């Protein structure tokens, strides 16, 4: 007997039509989810850029044009007086801060690279204990040591350590060694094969020769991470600058605070000064941001 379809049973679509319908439905859901995600990202971007917009607009206004009710408006008359005043007061501190941040980042990165190589590939008795003590330095808050550190730095200044930027360089190098050591130790442990170092030992290479000829040439991703990290930390520091320097020999953050104080602050110069002080770190992340992410992905913070 031949089976006949019931008139009350809906026809079943062919498999090809069913798969096409499922694919269209899934594609529509994916597009909707992507659209929602992009809208959320756009909303967050707008929230982040609103303060920057107010800062830029205010920096080009005159004193009589700055009012809370018109903070969102463009300047009635564009003026560079705020930028000129901010540059006159911050040009010297900016140069001092560049020197401090570059030197502190470079020295702490080099010392962290040497320490990381020793802890990762050149083991010695008690290495784990010493490495733990290094890491402990990462968790000591600035506020806990600022008073004794100030006394120590005053004694060091009496012994010949340069005041101001020289003092801050020493402090940031010391505070940067633990995090740089951790980054390089993990980087070398995951990316430098031990067999290569053992082959170097067979050829007569000691610790220094192995580091300079084998490890250092492949350390660029780690150095990118530590240099950007340390440069940003040193540039944005204010607490050490407040306790260890003054307006005549301090970094830009200290002078920027002095610029913003007073009974009748000049908001145009304040905003222009804040933008000037943030431009170097912004430029570093814009230019080297992709290398920073590449260093993270290559094992720097695994």
C-alpha cells in the first residue's frame, strides 16, 4: 500500500530550504548583536570624550567667555592666551619631566631585564625567596614609605645626590625594579628556550655573554612593555614630587598643581596646561600602543 499525506499535515520544507532559513536567522541575530555592541562602544566613547571636549574648548576661550552655563559652547572669540600662559610656566618642567621619565624608565628596565634573566634562567640557592622579596616591593604603597623616604633622600642630597629631578629618578628606578623584574622574569621563562643557553654554555659563554648575545637581542617586546609602563608611572606621579621637590626643580605635575591653585583660577590656562602635560603620554600610547599589546601577547605578563 502506498502512504498518502494527510490533508491536515503541513508540508515539510526540503533540507536545503531549512538550512538556508536557519542561516538567515543566525545571521540576523549576529548582526543585531554586533550593532548593539557597537552602539554601546560608541556611547562609552562619547562619555570618555566629553571631558576632553570641554577641556579643549575651554582652553581657547577668554576669561569673560568662561561660564558654567556655556561650558559646552564653542568660544565666542578664539584665543591662544591660555596656551601661551600655560607654556610659559610649563615648558621648563616639561623638559625636566621628560628627562626624569626617560632615564628612570630606561634604567629600571635594564635592571629588571638583568634580574629577570637571572631569576628565570640562571638559578641560584634561595632564588625563590629573593624573587618573593622583590615582588613584595610591588605592594608597598607610596604613602607608607613617604616620610622615611623623604628623610633618606635629604641625607642623600647632603651627600651629593642632585635635588629635584635627580632625587625622583632614583626613587622611580627603585620602585620600578620589582614590576620590571616580574615582567622580564615571566617573559624569559616562556619565550627563551633553556636549550639555547645550554648550547651557549657548551661554547664557553658565561652569564654575561649569554645575556648580551642570546637573551638581550630577543628582549624587545619586554622592553617595550616596561618602558611604556615606567614612563607613564614616572610621568603621572605627583605624591613623590610633592614631598621630594618644589616648584623650581619639580616635574610638570607639581607645577601644574600650582598653576591650578588660587582664589581666581584661570580656567583657560589650566585646561591648556592639563592638555600639554598629558600630550607626551598620549603620544607614547598612540605611537607604541600596538607594540605594547604585542609585548603583552608575546608572554610579557603571562
